[in-house]
C-alpha cells in the first residue's frame, strides 16, 4: 500500500503512522517527492485492510501498489531516482560512463587506464578484483590486491570505483575500497547476496541475468531495496537468445520499458552484450538514443594481452572517439555527457 500524505502533514503525524505500521510488523519506506510525501507500507497487505489508515491525521489517501515489485515501481515513486556518488549523479540529466578493464591485472595497467578514461570524460573507474569465470582454470582476479589498486586509482583520478561482489563473505572487505557494488548477471538471483548488499549503504549496480525477464530483474532489485538500500542502478548487459553472431543479444527495448515501470536509473553495458569491440561503439550510441542514464564500457590499453575479455575491450583512442560521438547524440535527446 502507498499512504499519500497531505502537504501540511507534520513530522509528528508521519512518525505516528510509521510507528503504527512497524508495530504491526510492516516495513515503512518514506519517499519525499517534490509535491507529495508517500509512505510505502510493505508486508502482508491483509493486515492493512483491518486498519482505517485514511482516518489517521495527515493522511490524504491510501492506494494499492499493483506491481509485485513494490519499492522499485513508479507507483511508489513517480520521480526518477537520482543516485549521488562523489561528484557524480546517476539518473539525472547528465549521462555517466563507467569505464575500465574487465579485470584488474596489475597496478601499472589499472593506473594507466584510469588516467585515460578520466581524460576522455568517464565518471567512474570500473574493474574486477574478484572475477566469476566459466572455467575454474581461468584468471580469477587479484582479490584484495586488486581492490587496493582500484582505491589508488580513485585517489589519483578522483573517479569513484565500481567493482563486483560475488560472495556475501567478501562484502565487508570490498566495501572498504569500492563506491559501487556490482552484482553480476550470474548472481542476479542469488537472493542471499542481494539481501546482504541491501543492508549496506553502498549503491548497487544490478546486472540483468542472461535469461531473466524484466519482471524477474525488478524483483531482484526489490530484494535489495526491501533491506533498506534504495540506491539501485539497473544494468542491461544482453540476454541469451538463439543468435550466435554476438556474445548475447542486447535488449535496448528494455530501457524505455524500464523507464515506464520503475524510477530506478538504467545503464547499458554494450561490451558484454556484443562481445566484439567493433560492435561496442554503435550499440553504445544506440543506448544513449534509447534513453539510458549511462554506460558501462570495457577499456584496455593492450587488449591483445588482456587476461579477461580482451576481444570486447576498446583501446583508449577509440574510447575517446566514442565519447565525442555520444555527446552529440546525448544533446539530440536532451541529455548531457
């Protein structure tokens, strides 16, 4: 249920409503909009049917949330959520680009790439310290050593760090270094992990699972948000279809669909979607035109020697060119980059 408050509702009246809801075993989530403040009552709605909520002082009306994803829905919050991380905002007028290598391979490699993407206009440095790989014999990441290199790159460039968390046991370590916790496609429905990152006050970048519907994806976001962390960024990174010419099939139609269904920011990862570097720029440009709030792009100074996903990584020179091209498209659709 959504409890819409009157414009002149006092803090005391709102606290009284929240106290009543929590006393009944429900979770109360407050969303303060530009015109109205609403309280989302999350839990067994059968309890709410026995309470005359509209009789409470300060309540204007009570509305049901029809979508199964309650907190992520536009019913709960009409305005777009804007997530602020350092000096960057995700979900506002300005598009953000998160760029860097698939995996942190060495200090020198990461610092070089961080400087390159910073100079080209990226707002975040991304890199994996813990790498989920299909083969147990593939490079699995530098773990804490890699996290330290990411933190050093942030110190030198000012770029916030995005890195993946795979295991609830690693979260305490990773939050010491990272600014954004990435949940990879393989873990989109790892509900234990989702609930655990939901208890931290770190923004979460949630990638779509390779076979997940949009509803399933939003329900995964709901797991995070239900634990109190509402700073969730959705990332479309391609889904598995019968097509084999690309690594995955990039579902750009998901961007406008999500914009209708949810207030959460939506970014696109064309690198993992197509799996071929020459296809990344056109799909990145298309993502901007489709209304994405940002992009996640793999950049490597020497893709031929990359330990992970070199075939889909852009060299710094091409990345700079792509950034220039995307700025033109962003302006055409009323955005900045």
